[in-house]
């Protein structure tokens, strides 16, 4: 009878020791997996931010180029408007010389 109790007691102690060791191992593995997942998420978001920064920089460059082009177009418009006024004045003078009334 003592042998049965001793065998059962040894089995229970062995199982408790195994459970305790496995629990610590499983906890360590879970923490390692969580850390890996966090690292992957950080890497993903870092790549997204880097991509966003590149796109933002490109958009700023395009905006600056567009502003420069707009300034050039405004200067050209002003010059053409001035030429148009001068041509209209010349046309009025020409009409007055030919005896036509200018309104």
C-alpha cells in the first residue's frame, strides 16, 4: 500500500514540477511572441511614416514648381495685357486717321 501512495506522490510531484517549468517556458514564449508582434507593428508603421514623408516632400516640391509656373504665367499675362492695350490704342489711332469715329 505504501508503494502505491509513494508512486502516486512521486507522480504528482513530477507533474507539478513539469507544469511549473512549462508554465514559465510558455510565459517566456508568449512574451517573446508579443515582442515580435510589437516589433513588426513598429516596423510597419515606420515604413508607412517614411513613405508618407517621401510623398509629402514630393508634394511640396510639386507645389513649389506649380507656384513658380503660376508666377511666370502671371507675368506673361501682365505682359500680354499690356501689349493688348497698346495694340488697342494703335487701332484707335488708325481708325481716327481714316475718319472713322471711335467710341
